[in-house]
C-alpha cells in the first residue's frame, strides 16, 4: 500500500489496523507513507526503521504498543518521481488518503475540483512534477495505465461525508482536464470506496514524549496518543485485494451512508450540544460536562427521544449500544476535548449536526425540546458574553454578524428572531416554523434568566 498524509491520525488509525490485521491473519502488506509537504514524519520514522509507539489514553491509564506496518517513508517535494513510481508499482494494490479537507483542492460548497487552486494550476501545467495529492494520483494512474499494471483502489480515510465520491470526483475532473482518455479509464477501472472513520487523536506534546521516555526508556518523537475507541466502516469495493482489516475490527458494508448519518447526528450533534451549553455552564471539557449529571442525562434524552428515532439503522449497528459507547468516550478524563474548541465554526456545523435532526423531528410532528435548547445555547454563545458577563472568544466565519444581531436586539425574543433569519444557518423553513421558533425562544429565555445548568436540568427533569 501507499498512504498519502502520514500524520498523527494515520499513525493512530490506519497503520494500527494494518499492523493488527497482519498479526491476526498474516500477509505481506506494508505501507509506503508519503508526506506531501513536510519531512518531519520521515525524519522521525526513518531512524527507527518505521517503528513507533502508539499510546492509548484510557480512564485506567496509558497502554503502550509498538507499531511496525510502515515500511518506507517518502517526502514528495524532495522526489516527485519516486512517489509516482511507488504508486505505479504493480505490487501496490491500495492507495489510502488522510490529507484533510484542504488536500482535495475542491470547493467545499459544491464538492467539485477548484481549477483555480494554485496547486491544481501547477499540476496541470507540470503533470510529471505534481504538488497536490490529486496530481500525484493522476500521474501514477496514468503510468499504471501505460504499463498495463493491475488496477488499484483509492481509499479516502478523511473525516468527510461521502469521501469516496469526493475523491473520485476531483480525480476524474483533474484527469479530464489533463487527458480525457485517462479520465475514462479511471472511471471504468479504479474504485473509490467511501469510509467512515472515528478515533480521537490528540496532538502529541513534548510532555508525552518525555513521559514515554521515562516509562519505557526510549525516546520516540514519532509516537502518537489516542483514545481506546475506534471505528472504521468501509464500502467493500476493492479492485485487487486488501489487508484483512476485518480481523482487526473494521466493518465492511455495502454503503456507509447510514453510518455517516449516525455519527453526524449522534456523536457530532451531542458534541456540539455539550460544547455550547457546557461552556456556558463553566465546563472546560466534554469529560467535565458529562460528569455533571444533568448533562449526561441530556445526552441520553437526545439520543433516545430525538436523534435515534430519526435515523435509519446502519448495517451491523446497534444504535442503543453506540449511544452507550459515546457516553463512555465522553466521560474519559484522559481525553481533554475542550468545549470552546468544539464550539468553533458553529454556523457551519449546526445545519448538519443538529438542524437536520430538528427537521426530522418536526416532520414527524415532534418538537425536540433538547435540540431546541442546544440551538438556544448556540445563540447565547455567539452573542459573545457568558453568564458571568465575560467576553467569549467566538471563532466563526459569521462571528461579527451574529454578535451584532444578538447585541442589537432589545429582548430575548428579538434575539432569537434575528438569528433565525440568518438563512445561511437556518434556511428558509425553520425561521417560519412557529413550533420551532417558540421552543427555541422559550429555551433562550430560560438560559438568560436561569443559566445553562438550570436550563439543562429543567429540560431533562
């Protein structure tokens, strides 16, 4: 395999699954990891023969293990030809990606390739010395086509909805601009399965490295830390084989759409709820919030009464058990997920994480009181003043507008009405739904008059 983007998530996720799959089922799979920008991963891993330590951060303490699935590390800017040759090698059967949303060089609003992206402009002009992941993929696939090499599978493992379709779309668009016949060959030959990935991977700190050296007697700058939980759901469409990841716990399904919706509404939706209401109540982290009984009860109420009833059941999933696993993860004190950090960019996150579920409830003639409180919590938060009168550092593309709308209103009801009119967030339907507007207004008034903790306690009573 070749992997593009050997950052901490890849080392705490893909590489561990592959290491465990080989331990369980054998096979000669190894990973050539390619850094598209920095030499840091190569400089850390090469002196260690690709070995590194994965540290699991659990409530009971830390568990260490060595991971040995990385066989080679390349740095793309130092030798583009070597990277293309690695992916064009007939022995390579899978290329995996963790390149973050920006790495797809696309328009996030449409999902289409951005032809004006500087890296795309460069790569179309210089196809044999690319800069972007998309340019490297197309150069390697063109070489495989010329050589008659077996088809491979391109597997996006980025935390993006419909990541397989996204990867396929930008690669085909780029290939079509470069060479239409190449695009046709890719469309007919190369599968791009979708995946759903989930594991919290905090940034490794100098203190983590020093602690490992003290406990294990080895200095490992390539180490990663991660939570115990992990989930990898993969569409089972591969051209020429794959590791036995199912023996390491991966789930192979016909479609990941229902799993993505499950995660978006059950995990991300309650994470955002805890972020706004927890922050207002003075909780710095998610673990602190769910240690406060009303907040844990709110999560349970949201899952059972307002979220799960709107979801199709994903293949192989027990939604009640998934909810239990989420609360266990949230309560892990070793993972410091800050409420302020999760609260960032709420105007972009709210429509997918919470408002879709709100619409699902209204469609079944249910007013979701818990989710309406979450929306009111967001409104109170973006007003920029917390319950003690201190300023909130609101990080959001619409922060200035939202704060102005909130602070220029002369009553709680006027504040809610002004924010509901932000069509970029609420669309044209929710602002005119009297049931929703009334529930959010009532929740907002309670937040102003009684505070977040009392509002949460009153909702779950």
